[in-house]
C-alpha cells in the first residue's frame, strides 16, 4: 500500500473542516489544530527519511545511535511528568537508567529470541537484528515503559506528599525506608500496572491495536497479525512492568537519604 | 547516656548538652521556637549538622533505622497507616501490660482508630512507641489531649521508665507537669531573626 501526497491531502480535509468549525464557533482551536498538524507532518516525514536511511545502511552504529536518541528523548520526558518535580535532573537520570536497561533487554529479547527464529530461515539470533526489526520494537517498548515509569513516579510523589506523616511515623519507630514505603509502593505499582492490564483485557474488542491494524492494512493475514500482536503485547507489558518496578524502587531512594530520612526537599514546586 | 554535641537546628545557636540515664530534660519555649525540630533532629528524622552520641557511640556508626529503634521520637500528633491500632504494634503481647497501665484494654487495639477519642489515640500512640522499650524517649507534648486522670497514668509510666534508667526529653506546655517530671530545663528563645540576633547562645539555660 503506497499513499500519494493527494491521498494525504484528502485525509487532511477532515481536519480543515474541524478548523472551519472552530472558526465559526470561535473555539480558538484553529491555530493549535493547524500548528500541531503541520508539526505532525514534519516530524513523521523526518522520521520516515531517517528510518529509510538507517534501514538501507544496515549499520549497527547508526541503529544504536538512533536507539540512543529515542531513549534520551524518553528519559527527558520522565523528568517532566511529576508535580512537584524533582530538583535537578535526578528524575531524568532515573528514567535514563531504567529505560536504557529495560529497553535494551526487552528489545534484544523480543528481536533475538522471540521473533528471531520466525523471520529468518537460517540461525535466527544474529540475522534478525536488522534495524527494521529493532527500532520499531524498541519504539513500542519505550512508549509503554515510559508511560508506566511516569505514572509510577507521579503516583509515588503524590502519595508520599499525602502520606508523609504515616511514613515518618514508621521511620520514627525504627522502620527502614523500604519498610516505611512498603504499603505505598504496593499501591503505586497497582496504579502503574492498571493501564497495561486494561490494555491487555480489552485489546481487539474495542479497537485493533496499531501494529495489528498496520499489518492488516499492509495485506497480512489477520491471524498472523493477531499472533504478532500477542507477541508484542507480552513484550511491552513485561517491559512496562519492569520499568514501573525499577522506577518506584529508584523513586523511593530519591525521596529518602542514606540515613533513611524522608527528604521532601528534593522536590520543587 | 545521650550526648548532643554542637547540634545545629534551624536558626538556633549550636546546642550542646547531655541527658543521663534516668534523667528527664524538659524543653521549653514559645510556639515556633524549635522544640519539635530539636526532638526530630535528635531522632535523626531531619538532616542536621552536629553529633549525637548514645552511650558514647555516635549515631553515624549505625543506620538511621537502628538509631531510631533506640532514640524514639513520639510525635505530638500520631499518624497511623492501618485502620486499627493492632497492626501498628510490633509486639502485641508485650503491649498489654502497658495498655492496661494507660487505662486502655485490648478492645482498643481492634476498634477502628477513627471512632476512638483523640485521648485514646494519643495513649495508643504512646504505647506503640514504648512497647519495644527504647532507652531514650523524645516526647512531644505526650499529654496534650488527655484529661487529668489519663495524664496521671501517662506520667506514672514516664516516671517508671525513668526509674528503669530511660533518658527522657519532654516538650510540654504544662509547667506543673514539667515540675513533676523533669530534673533540668532547656529554654529555647523565639525563632524570629531579630530575637536570635540580639540574644545568642546565652538564652539557652540548662539548670541541671
């Protein structure tokens, strides 16, 4: 399936109608709509060209470099998503370590062990590490892990501020920081895992997941597309769970010090 | 037994004093003068400069948790993390004698905390802090919500602990209570910048 500029222009017509409605009813959305639409076109075109170049080169260095940029952008996002924020760049640092470790391990596992043998005829492990496998899978893993990490940290910060008294009461009675935060980390993890559990529970019933839709539109057999979707759901759910776990453990360390004291002064705003 | 050496708490001048085993030091001063933050600093709940020794051992030689198992801060307003009191007690069997001595019984352990009176909760929190017998007690207004009878029970328990060799620091707004319990007083001045500039360390009087 190959789309021309005219096809895309026709699709954009729907948005133009929206902009017209906004102008007619003075919603003030027309500028935002058009600006984000232009941004989306520019970003996706750029990504398309970059990926084509990387895929054609097949270079390990270019692939790793692209992966690293994706991870850095995601790590930066981790630091922006709590109110109040962590002072300095500690949240970004925690995000970077978490996403680097979880993203790398999950992607290597998904590409090498899970899809490796099925996409190659020969000995699977190494030949499947092509940029066109590694980068999209890393992207899906990062996107979902990022959501779980952000949700973990934001919930942890929020609950810690609210439960400050109860945490300090436990510390005063001689609890370690892990004992004092135990109840909190349980509810943080339940909250962080909820979107993943919900996504697995309703997937396919209400909407078809993006990857499966893409494969079907590209002409793949729906049962094959479903199998591929199951594989990716397992990998991204597992990765998101690991990410949430690492983020909450790291977050507790950021919110306390070596003397196991609660340090809300690491938060600003 | 408990030795505070050049402890820097907020804008207060560095504090140096000792409390012997079985001795009770009352900390006095108007609201906002730093009484609670001083107790929290000694319990190592806030980061502060200076040293604190227990039986000659500086607190940095042990973990924060080990220190607070021995140097026990009892907050003026107790916080709870379960709906009833029982799960808050490390050693429920050991707490019974204590509860009875404070005018409570085991039914108070299982009733929802939010149906108990403020005074009952305050005594439960006091028992929770004492049930593993820490050698140092830092009490922040331990009887603020109690009637005279309950107050007398808590004071009797404090005196029993003092007899057993526990070192006690107490913050109280009740001067008669301080008279009954303490051997020495530490007076903290108001924390306003002008006042602390005009009246430095000399305002701290330990009449031991």
